[in-house]
C-alpha cells in the first residue's frame, strides 16, 4: 500500500458498521464511542493512536458522542462521504426505534417485564462504562506518573469536591498544558 494514498473502506461497510453498533447497543454515547473506536481499529486501517485522538476530539466536541465518534471514524475510513455514511448509520436505528416502539413502551411502561429489562440494562451499562473508562485511562491518562497525578487531581476535584465536570475538564487540560510546557522548558535548558 502506497503511504501517499490511504486505503479506504466502502461507504456501505462504514454505514453497516455504525448502523449495527447503534442498533444493538444500549447505554448511549459513552458506550457507543468505545465500540466505534474498537471497530475502527479492527479494520487495521486506522492506528490506535489515531483512534485515541478521534476519541478525545469526540469527547471534547459539542453534541452527541456517538454521532461525533461516528463522524470521526467515517472520515478516517472513507473521507467525507464515509463520514456522512457513518453518521447516517448511527442516527437511523434510534430514529426507527422511536417511531416503532414509543407508543408501545408508553402503554406498557408499568409492566414488571419492562422494568426488569431496564434494571438489567442499567446494571450492564455500569460495567460497560467502567470498562470504557478504564481502557481510556490506561491508554491515555495513566501512562506516566505526571499524567496519573493530573488525572487523580481532576477526579478528586469532580468526585469529592463536587466541581462541575466541565470545569474539571477545562482545569485538567490547562494544568496538563502548563505542566508539559514547564517540563519542555526544563528539558530544553539542559
């Protein structure tokens, strides 16, 4: 494969990948982004470092996480047309499900079977979200002692001190930038 011409996946394959993930996943954006990242890496066309960058961009961008990550994956796999196919594949399943199931769910919401299903789905969601967070932390936030300390400071500020997650994200980003600049200046001065 020529390094100048990246190989692309067919538009239908990109659409089918995100459609399948969206149609059969409960838990919303945080779960979807982990699965999209994994599926993108499995193509062998996008290196793990790039999918980690895509994940970071998706988390920082406004809007739905699954749609944002789908856009990033589609763009990486098939260019602008791939991005469009990926976004359509991500938004169609919930749209169809809402059209088909909404009136039935509203009529049967008190059913013990429906309640049991949602309780089970919630329990599974906690495990899947924990796995996504752990994998993201392992690959990005816990690589060095410096990164681990910054991550712990942000976690304590958000979880213990009840700082808004938005301020935690902004503060952690600024703190990491300042620390990295100080380290670079010290290394350049040697």
